[in-house]
C-alpha cells in the first residue's frame, strides 16, 4: 500500500505494509526468512573511502545495521575502494570512527580491493564464455556509440574479437602494457537494450595509479557496476540495500551475478536518498568546500558530515530519531534541516544541564548590595529531570547581563531592562535600572542598578510582579569564553552551476565573546549544556583548552518549525 504524507509542506510517498508495522524492506526480509529463502540476513554498508560520511550515509547505516539487528543478522562494513585516484586511508579511518559513533559494530570489515584477484578471474570467465570483450575505443567514442534513451547504441568494431584474442589483450592490460584509457573490458550484452546500463557496460578500465591498499599491484580496476555485485556475492550478502539511483542497474547487477556463476546470489533493493535543505550533500562537493578552504575541514560544525555534526554537538540518539522519523521512503525528497534540529532539541532537553552564560556582556553594578558580600543561590540542574538535582551559583555586587537585555529607549512591549524599569534576575532578585554609564563615544558600558532583598527567588515574595526575567553571570567568578553561533551553511538551495563560495551563507558562522559561570570551570570537551534563553551548546573538542573555552551552538531553544503529528513510520 502506498501512502502519501505531507512533510514540511512537501508530499512524500511512504511505503507501508498492510499490518502497518514494517517498511517495505523489512517486509521483504521478514518474508524471506519466513519462507526459508534466506537463513540469516546479511547486509553491508559499502562506502567508498573518498571522503567523510555525511548525514545521508546515516540513513543507509541505520537501515543496513538496523535491519540486521532486528532480524538477528549480520552487517559488514565494506570499503568500496575500486577508484584509486580518490581514495585514502584518512577516509577509511574516519568512516570507521563515524559508524562506531552512531553505535554500530560491524561483523566483518572488508575492502573491495581484497577481492581484486577473484574479480579478475570472474572477468576471465566472462571472456571465456564469450560474454566480455576488450574494446579499443576511446572514452569519447564509447559515449557516442552508446546511443540515447530514444536511440539504439551501435556495436563496437571490436565486439567480434575472438575469445583468445580477448584473453590475451586482457592479460596485457593487467601487465601494464597499455596506457590509461587505451582499452577497456566490456560486457557483451545488448547494444539495443532500452536500459542503457545493459549496452555493453565497461567492466574494467586501465589506471596506472597507486592504490591505498594494493599499492602498485594493479593497473586495471573494476567498475562499480561489476565490482559491487561480486563483492556482495563473495561476502554472502542477502539483501543489498542501496539508493534509488541504482534501480536501473539492478538488471546488470543480476546479470553479473548470474554470468559470473557466483555460488551465492544476493538481491538488490533500493530506497530513497536523504537530501537536506540548505546544504551540500555529496562527498565530492563537501571535499571541494574543504579543499577550497571555505570551511574549517571535514569536521567544521557547519558541515552535514557526521564528524561535523558530532563536533557541533549533535548526539547519535538525535540522528537516530531523525532518521527513523524519515522512514524508509521509496522516493527521495528534500528534508528540512529544521527537522534534524527538532530531534536534537528533544534529545538535549532531557539530558543537558542548564546554566547561565552571557554572550555579549554588559556590566551591572548593584549599588545597594554590600561590597564584600557573596551569596550562593540554588539553581535546578535540569527542570526536566529532578534527579539531576540542584547546583549553586554565585551572586555578588557586580554581574554581567546580555547587551540585548538592555535598551536605553525601549520600543513598546520591551519588558527587559531600561532606565526606571525593574526585572527579575533569574534565580536571584529584582533589580531596577537607575543610571546608565557611557564611554566617550556614547556607548553604554555599565548600568547602575539597585536590588530589593525581599524579592529573592524561592522566598515566596508576592509584593509585586515584573514582566521580564533575564540571566546573568557573577563578575567575580566569571570565566571568559568564546561562543560560535551557526546558521545554515548555504544561503539558499545548492546549485551545481554556481561557484561554492557564492553559495555560502555569510552569516553561517558568527564568533562572539562573553562569560560562563564558575560552575563550568571544569567542563570537558563534547559536554553539552543549555545556556538558558540561548540554546544548547557543545564544548568544542578541537579548540577548547584549559584557558580558552569554546562553545558551539548546537541548536537555539526555539524554532518556528512545527512537526506534524502523528509522525510518519520508519
Ligand atoms: P556521495 O555522492 O555523497 O559520495 P555515494 O552514494 O557515492 O555518496 P558511497 O560512499 O558510495 O557514497 O555510499 C555508501 C552507501 O551510502 C551507499 O549504499 C549509498 O547508497 C548510501 N548513501 C549515500 N548517500 C546517501 C543519502 N544521501 N541518503 C541515503 N543513503 C545514502
Ligand atoms: Mg560516490
């Protein structure tokens, strides 16, 4: 049964089975197990190590590992490393770190390149069966003779080469006797097929490039469409789950398995790709951002990479609930970034301790507060979770408040501090602004206020009410800190035709300086806090030192975004 649901104002098709408890892939898996077609589910997550993983990969990870977990199966982490020019060990390591961070353990760790010899032998088998031939045409000629959706392709002149000649040439290709692009090995299928993937696809190409795993051993490399099904079959994968753009390759996938006479037969199923608004998602473009220095590396907190999201402060749990909310949709569709933020907020709300931090400070002197007096005031660590208890924050005669919480000439309905007005200091007292101190340029540099000792928070004072409550940090114990405030990386939607630097949102990073309280003196990297009235922040793991604390804004407290209820299925 196919359903449609409105998500973020967009129609998204969702596959749901009749019982309503599974998505279509889980339905297939459970059927295969029931009929005994499959004894144990084996899936794989097969990234190419040509970049860091992004949030789109998280969807594939949760589907592959999640399904295997639910059905007592196994999942391999397999590096699909068949393109030596783009691959690197740095990526191999980063990918493992990211998968583990999401909470998954792979059963087998494999490299496609470990199967190069077997793949070569299977290609030889194809040649011997008359199902593959060496073609001398250039890449351009191959493209031109391939035909189009409305035009048939043309047979290559080399299509009728004898088996012996093909075996000999393929061996010479392997021996390194030809230059890059001089020859390819092609499958002999059907140049008139309506499916372009079946028009004698290239199986092997020549590339004299050192490989991160096999070094100089090979100078011919298998193409993805040939290598992937073989990798799945070699590993005993039962359900090969990939994104929708591979749907048209499925007949070729099955052809390779069949004609190469693989003893184990895996099956391919496709699900919709995850695309996020206002960001770049392919590794190729993310790499460009890094290489052009437009971001601070792959783990820049604005990046949609898993390492960027981790550094920003997103938790694996929030990524999981976000991905689960999206479901295994059959069609792709763009998802609003705010949906990810919504899940982060939900998760952090329950676990992040509250504290007060002042991002753009303005000094306040409480003139009637005794000079040497210091008080310790109680503050709930997390009003959402009483078990987290209370902590004490210091209060004394001089404090910092936010510049934004004061206006000399307030607009209507401004309930924060202005001359003559009284507000509550969170967890403390009412204060009233009496005097504004300015520097030579006329900038407000200090406020002089009075407090009312009767109005202490928790004292039950009911004498009068104030409309505004503002937060603060005690000057004596305040610790300077840096705050990095983030907005979406791109100003609008991604556009392949525009240079990346023109697409970057100039406000995507704002750096501010202010103060945190003494309660955060010993913060550790990657700890998450809610700065009340601001949002959730993460202690930056890369640039925080004992003397210089850096906080990354994960998400602000509020969003205009409303999630639809009830939520869609997994
Ligand atoms: P990219 O274009 O970002 O490099 P890719 O598909 O080439 O993506 P791979 O490393 O080949 O990246 O991907 C590993 C697995 O993750 C594949 O099965 C792929 O289908 C899946 N995947 C990649 N991007 C997404 C996405 N946006 N949504 C869901 N799955 C994805
Ligand atoms: Mg790729």
